[in-house]
């Protein structure tokens, strides 16, 4: 009877140990579960609102300064179709989440560049100012472009180049250096340009148009040998 009692006691001890181990594992799961959840939540990145700019703007620059503040400079502010180029910069203070005006730029501008220099200053360069959008300035640029296009010296210099290029685009439907150009460069284009210049721009005397019309490449566009 004694050996049987020992076996039963040993079996009860094993069961007790197993139950205790299961209990410890359950307790550990309950204890560590929230910790894992909290740990997972802390690494999830999110966005949060901060203070608004004093002046809404586009086409501005934002520069991180050495003191941790952010300098937003100039830009374009539009309201109900009316747009105004700004010369006002603002500083953003991260701890307080607030914006404050600082010294104005000498010239209002947008689409410029801003570079932080080693001495901590910010160099603002280029961009567009209000004058670039003035109707008189736009008209002046149009007149300047027309003056160049109608300049006789410019036309004489560029006409032959444009004329030869037009033959390639019009008759052959390709660029001068595209296949099936044998050398895949501008040798053919330069040949016809030189010949046209030799005949002082007379494509009739240079027989240039005729050459394109009877070329194999042009005829094959219409199924002719």
C-alpha cells in the first residue's frame, strides 16, 4: 500500500506543479499584455495641429535656423482671386507652437530660394516680385519677344535652319537624327543647310524640296517603291 500511496502523491504533486505553471503563465500574459500594447502605441507616428501662420502664403521658403526656430519668408497670398506677393517673414517657435513677424524683406518676392549660411544668417535670392505680374511689364516682354522674332538679322540667321528642319518634320515626319537616318546624326541636315546657304536661301535653286519629294523614304510613306 505504501508504494501505491507514493505514486498517488507524486501524481498529485505533478498536477499541482502544472496548474501552478499555467497560472504563472496566465498572470505573466495579463501583466505583459498592456505593456506590449502601450509600447506599440508609443511608436506609432501621428500628426497634430500647431499654431497658424499670421499670413497665409504659397511660393514661400521655410528654413530651420540654428536656434531651432523656423523662418518662413515671403510668398504669395491670394484671397478671392486677388493675389499679393509678400515681403513679410515669420518665425515659428516649436515649444509654444506660435508664429511671430520679424524684419521685412526689402523686396516682396515668391518662388525664391533661402539658404542658411554658416554665420546663422539666411540668404534670400531670386524669385518673382510684384513687377513681374504688372500688365505693363507683361506687355513689355511681349513686345521684346516680337521685336526679336521680327528682327531682319535674326530672321536671316535662323530662317534657313528652321526651313531645313521643317522639311524633315513635314515630309519625313521625323527629326533629322532619327532612324532611318544612316548615321543617326545631323549629317544630312547639315548637308542641306550648307547647300541652302550656298544658294542664298533659294530652295528652288538648291533643288531641296524636289530632293525630299523624290526620296525613297518619302515615297514609302505612300506605299511607293
